[in-house]
C-alpha cells in the first residue's frame, strides 16, 4: 500500500484542472489521428454511442494515445529526476515530489543522484554559532577537511567547533568535535534525531542546526568536566 498523501483544496482544484486539460489534449490527438477536425463531433470521450463501430475505433485510438502519453511521462520524469539530482536533490525529496517512497524513487531512477558528500561545520564556542556547508565528490576529502578544521582548536575565537559529513541522501556518515580534555578533534556518534539533515535553507534545517549546536555544547561541557 502506498503512503497516504494529503492535499489542500487549492491543490485538489489545481489537480482536477490539470487532469481535465490533459484529457482534452489526449482526446484532441485521438481525433486528429482519425482525421476528425478539432472542432468536429464528437466533442468529448462519451459523445458517441458505446456500441457503435465508430466509437470502438475512436476509443481504441484514444487508448493508443493514452499509452503513448504514459511512456512519454516516464521519460520526462526520468529526465526531470536527473536534473533534480544534478541540482542537489535527494531521493527522499524526489519521492515526495513524485508521491512515492524514497526507496521507490531510488529504484526507479538509480542514476539520478550522484555520489556527493557535504561537510557541515559549526563555528564559535559561544552562541550564536555560525554554520557552513561545502559539497565535495569525495568522502575522504570531506572528512579530512572537517577533521583538520576541528583539530585547530581555535573555536573560542570563532573557529570550527564541530563538523559532520553527510551523504547524497543527507544522512550523517561521520561526525567530529573538539575535545578539551584531549585538546584535539575526536570522532563522535550523533543522536538519532541528528542523523537526517534537512536540505536547503528551510526552517527544518535551521532547527536541525540548533539541535546540533545544543548537542555539541553538551558534549563539550561533559568532556570539560571530565578533564
């Protein structure tokens, strides 16, 4: 069973309008292939008596056009997914746009999302903190860059306090923070609510950054007391 999708009245009205326009277009193409003028009878799918040979022929032509439309839609969706992937979209986002699951989107367009890694850094020992992101094609490069930035140990003067690296689906695969007891960068595990990073400049991403900052502050405080 697919995921339930809830739409507001505005979205529903727009959807109905789109379906109607598409149906009219398909019917017009079916008539064209049968040599019937655009303004000629029949003007709708149900305008012919169902049992007539003319209706059977025209409805079969309509089915032919509709089948071609499905093939074209699949090709257009594949191209749109590839463009979205190049623009940085993830499979969860593609699935939401196509109203399918993340796994279905990955199976449907396996080449749409390329391998890329995003380094997220948190700067400044005291709030307000600042964050920055850098995208790379190499996990190793992202991790090394984050590690080197954290281990400089100048967070008190605005340097990097912590770093995480996420994969193409915006999931954390590596995390580090500055440990005052070791006076060095250390690898840490992030809580479950920090594993998935909302993309873009959305409110959800800012909420994630705020939770990340709180987690880092608490970890550093715990390690400071231990020292």
